[in-house]
């Protein structure tokens, strides 16, 4: 994806805009506030308590994001493993930690939230054999559904995050490689979940 500050919408003047490319064409954009997560947390609190105007942390173009897969154009015919994460910042951190800009065999793509549509699944090229689901803690039920649908076409593994305050967007290299060394086959993960329910 390309990063730029854009004037596509006056509401994003003070935001960083990430253009989403799909098959070489601009398909949509995501804008992210320059203010910190903590600032937005306090803004939300003041909005609820004092009626202060709410400032959104993210804004998106009015495109159908269920038909897009962020990072799709980075996959090559040599890519056999695809890591799926929930958002742009998650992907950016995984790319950085694994130096994926310089590796063709493994790539990271992001969905727009934890759901994965049938349209997004159809976008995944035939070269991909293995998918690693790396979603935030607390999305286990969604991973059950997503993994079950992917399992008919791919070898599916799950990277289990065990800490509430860690996600793919803020983990460090040591944490990442620890979970990659302890991937679970999807069926093992699925059966473990059934035993807890």
C-alpha cells in the first residue's frame, strides 16, 4: 500500500491517509488520526461525560471493504504462506518485524476487522498453500468460522495470542517469533475451543 496525506475528504485533513491498492488500482483508503490512542481514549471519555465533540481515530472511504484484502498486490507467484491479520497497523508491524518487504515466500495481508468474506477468500492467489490466522485475543469464535471456511482450500494454522494487551500491531520481535514457533493446526485449535464451550 502507498502512504500519503490526501485531500480526498476534508474530514481527513489532519489524518494520515493510506491508499489501498488492489491489482494495481486504487480501491479505497483508510485515514488514521495523528493523535495517540490515549488521546482518543480521553476524548471518548470527555465526549460521554461532558459532551465534547468526538474525534474519530479512523475514517474510511465509502468502498465495500468486504471485497478487498489489504496487501494483496504484494503476493507473488512464489508466495506459499500468508499471514492474515485484522488491520493495517497489524500488517505494518508484522511486515517490519519479519522484513517481509524482502521475502517473497511469506506475506501478510489484512482484513478490515476480524471477519473474512467469501469475496476476500477468492482473491487469495493459487500459489498460497498455508494461511496463518493471527487475530487479536477474544476473536476465537470468529476464527472458528474463518478457519473452517479456509480449511477446504488451505493448510490453516492459528497463532494464539495469550495476552489482552498484545496484538499484532504492538508486539515485539521476540513475542512474534515465540507465537510463530508455537502455531497450532486449525483442527487442534477448533477441538480445544469445543472442549471449553
